[in-house]
C-alpha cells in the first residue's frame, strides 16, 4: 500500500489554500467605493414611498336614481342569462 508523501495535513492545507484563493478572488472584485449619492437603505425607503403616479385612485361613479339602478340591474341580469354556460361561475339565482 503506497501512502501519499504529503499526508493528511498537507491535503487539508491545500484545500484551505484553495478556499482562501477563491475568497480573495471574489473579494478583490468587490468595490468599497461609498461615493454613491444614495445608499441601499435610501433605495429601500424609496420603495416604501410610491411615486405620485403609482398611487391607487378609487373610482367615483356617479350617483344613480332608483329607476336607473333598476334598469342597470335588469340589463346585467339579462346579459348573464344570454351568455349560455352558467354551471361553473358560482352564481345561483
């Protein structure tokens, strides 16, 4: 049986050296430049506060008289009956 002349300690140190070199190559690509006008926390705050254009505007339908409400409901129900397949829509009359 032939033994590796380096031994188990040498294998562990080679593996550690490989890990350190990989870590150093990753870290060397990082930039620690803080000259950016905004930080990551500023970006998160901006996400919490939506722009004026992104806000939801609730619809404000015009008021209806009882007569116009009745005719509107009548048209909606007649359209529902005319469309055909009703089994899977969850509505029962």
